[in-house]
C-alpha cells in the first residue's frame, strides 16, 4: 500500500497541468508553510525568523523541467543574486541547487560554465553552495563536477544517498577532498539494480555512512527527520567524542519544527532547507510520496489558510 501511494505521488509530481494550476492558484497557501516565499526577496522574513530561533538555513530555488539554455541562464543569475543578497542581508544561509537547473541535461560545458560563475560569487561572499543529488542517471556527472570544483573552491559541497549501493565507495573516493557532505536516504524512485529495495537496508547503510563520514573527520550533515538516525548520531558522537562543530542536522522547512528547536536547545547545529519559488508543486508531491502521513498535516494547514 505504501509503495502504491508513493508511486502515485511521484506520478502526480510530474503532471504539468497540476503544476500549472498550483502555480496559478496555490502560491499564497504554500508560502510560509512548506516554502519560504514565491521568490528569494519574499523569503527573507522567513529566513530571519528561523535564524532568530537559532536555526541555520539553506535556500533552494525550486525549478523543474529546465530544458533551455535561456532558463538555465536565468537560474544561474538568480543563484548569484541570491548569494549576494545573503551576504548583504547578513543571513545565516547556504544555497542548495540542482545541476539540472543549470543545464546538466542540455550540455556539460553549459552546466560547468554556469556553476563556475556561481562558485565565483560563493567564494567572494563566503556562502556555501551545496549541489543536491538527483536521480541515478545524473549521479556520476554530479560527482565528477563536484570533484572538479572542490579541487579549486572551498564553498562547495554535495549530497550522498544511502539508498544507493555505490555510496560507501563514493564516500571513500571523495575523502581526499575533505568534503562537506550532506547524507540523505534518497528521494527518487530507483530500481533494485542501483538501490536497496528494503527500507531496513537503507537505514543500516545510512548509519554506516554517518560513522564513516565522521570517522574520516569530514564535516557531516545528517539530513533526516528520522528519530532513529538523529539519536544514533547523538549517541555515536558522544561516545567517540566527536565535537558538535563537526556535524549538523538538517531538516526540511515545515517538517518536525519542534524537533528542530529541541535540538538547538540541546546545543546542536540545525540547518533548515527552505525552498522558494513558484514551482513548488513537484517538490510538495515528492514530500507527500516520502511520507503519506503528511497528507493529514497538509489538509489541516490548508484549512487554516
Ligand atoms: P524517512 O522517510 O525514512 O522516515 C523515517 C521516520 O522518520 C518516519 O517513520 C517518521 O517517524 C519520521 N519522519 C520522517 N519524515 C517525517 C516528517 N515529515 N514528520 C514527522 N516525522 C517524520 N534527497 C535526495 O535524493 N537528494 C537530495 O539532495 C536531498 N536533499 C535533502 C535535504 C534535506 C535537508 C533533507 C531533510 C532531505 C533531503 N533529501 C534529499 C530527501 C531525503 O533523501 C529523504 O527522502 C527524506 O528526508 C525522507 O527521509 P527521512 O530520513 O527524513 O525519513
């Protein structure tokens, strides 16, 4: 049943008509609940509010289906502008982005050139840029570009997914670069050829990756809403005297807000992933696919307006 609901929401996430309707009619509802705002400027009060509560942020300009050079160029400019505004407004925020939004599916030279411009701004303003990990066909290209940029830039990090068999060896491979890695379970629908089909195996691998990344001495972001993973990280770091400066927890905006604040009170660093933009529909459906229990939460919020 769970697999069925997941597939249904993943299918709906790609529906262009629903995406169009959501963009047109649902923006006021989504802003402030699951997304920071409809553009970066309108998300600033939300970011400030989180910062005042002791939470760090990473912002993500939502965008699906980038298939022209012109849109990729717009996305690049927007990202550079966002980095400048984070610096100017003195916000405690990183930037997260997807390489497909910069033209990964169009041409490698294009995404490379766009990313180079973004990282130039990131270095200038000392704002970390995290490359989100997308689905399997884009994984190797994403890691290759990350490695290439990491050799000459400080303010770049990326994401590894625990559901993939390859990830432990990717983590070893990246180790010489001393990366800042965000560990996640993985959000895409992948075949058993590439990914553990059973949740328990994904969870076990996630814990192994947390241990490996921390023992390698790398700054590690544990990006999960799962209490089991959070408690595991707390216990492991205490037992092995790993300082709280070497890791952080990350969660999505609007999810487990109480837990985020409790962790801050306990002295842990917590970063909230705040998406913004008009293209919120696909993001939203993928979140429902991950956790159908959120449907109740969504409808409660919907009625609140
Ligand atoms: P999981 O879905 O495994 O649920 C385990 C348990 O956690 C649940 O049974 C429940 O108890 C609790 N739980 C989970 N979600 C909850 C909620 N919303 N409210 C209350 N309890 C909840 N993926 C990817 O492929 N590429 C990427 O770049 C990123 N980036 C990213 C950044 C950040 C900051 C986060 C938090 C996540 C991502 N992801 C991602 C998504 C990630 O791969 C994964 O799909 C989701 O985080 C869901 O997995 P969890 O580990 O959170 O819990």
